């Protein structure tokens, strides 16, 4: 549709999405996975995966992405996009955005960013009976239309609805606003403590204790499979292997893979009591990118953080059977 509307433009897509992750990882990835590629137009969508987040924190992350983007290139246009899952349907049927989209809209309003809410059209079609939100096609009922088969991810019909909304919204927005660079006033953020300074810091050999292996992204395996998101990947080879570093900031995460071979780690901050965390959940039938939260504090002080692989293995069969 975009190519039809702009036949002389050379359009290319940067797909920087990672399923199952929210804006609290996206704000760290923004520079590496998006901004460095110098896009002309950036769509930001975390409404579903941010559904359980706190509004203020959602705004800090979304504002951080906006400010990072315009600090790098004020000519980049941004559009917020709000997708929908079945738990959000009641809000849209009542004429409201869901909580995460409402928080994001506060950032959009502050910076004059357009937004597209898919849930309005979906709720309308569900209400008039032309669309069933969740279900699977029945050959005996060829006229039925289903938005999704799993209450979240749109099927073919769901994508058609989304495409219709995008096209309609683009036409509606075409003659609004003014061209030119977007100005971000450094002293006028929505949240003074927004995550504009979030970034990815590569792990180095000096941070590692015990037995680790740096995986070769040129050889078949996990490193090659995920090198477009993780240019470097380290693997802990035995219990006791640890990652240690000093943080001067408010938030620290480890960004990497979870999957069938995931185990347990202990997280220790400033030599305090260790906290256990699993690198495995009920979705770990395959390897995927995810984050491990290590530390969060209201002020940017100096902290020593240590993450150690334990010999303990989670009861994976039990976890996978949980719904």
C-alpha cells in the first residue's frame, strides 16, 4: 500500500521487533537496532507487551526512545502504534485506550507524535458481529472472520484489519502537521528521569570469572542465529562462572538468550544477599532473546553487580506444564 501511495520512493524496511519484549528492553536496543540504521520513519509498538507495566515507567522508556531518536536525527518521523490483545478489548469497547496505550499517549501528546490505535476498529467489528476476536476457522461456517487464533497475534484477517487502519490513518494524517526537524528541548522532558541514556554495553573478558566461551557468529549455532541482535555472545560453561561489573546508573539488565538449556543464576548487588533468578520459563521450548533484570534504584549511584551461574536446575517439565 505504501509503495502504491509513493511510487517514486525507494522503500526499505528495518524490522527491529523482538517478540515478547517491552519498551524497557526496546529503549536499550534503540540505538543499536534502529537509530544506527538512520530510518526516515520509525513505528514504535509495545502496547501489548507493556500491558502489565507501570504507567510512569512505560512513559520513561517510550520518552527515552523518542529523545534518543531525535538527538541522533531530528528529521526522523515517529509514529506510535497500539496493537490489541483480548484482555484489552473491554477497554476499547468502553471507548477507552488500555492502560499501557494511555501512558504512551501521554508521551505522544507531549512531543506532538501521531499515534494509531488498532483496537478501535477491532472492537467496532467485534461489536457489530462481523469479527470474532479469538477462534479458528470452521469449514462448515465459511462466513466467520477471526481476528486471532491465540487471543494476541493477528491471523490473516487480523492483519487485513490492521492494514486497513494504517492506510486510513495515513490518509487522515497526510495534511496535518508541518515538515521539518523535530526539536527536543533538553530542559523540557515529560519525565526528568526518562531513560534517554539507556544503552547496550558489550561484555568483555575482564568482566568474566570462571569458565566462559565466546561463541563464533560465523559458525552454525546460536551466535550465528542471533548475530543481527547480539553481535557478541558469551556462554557460561559451568556452575560458578560469573559476570561482574560496576554500574553508575539506575538500571542494569543482562540481555541474551533464554531457552531449553537455561538454568539458574544468583544476582548479588554490593556484596549483599544474593537473589536467585531462572533463565527459563514456560515459553522456553525454543531459544529467544530476553532480558534479566539485575538492579533498579531511584538515583544513579555506583554499584558492584555480580551474576553467577548456580548448579541448580529448574523443574522444567513442571514449568512448561504451567498455564
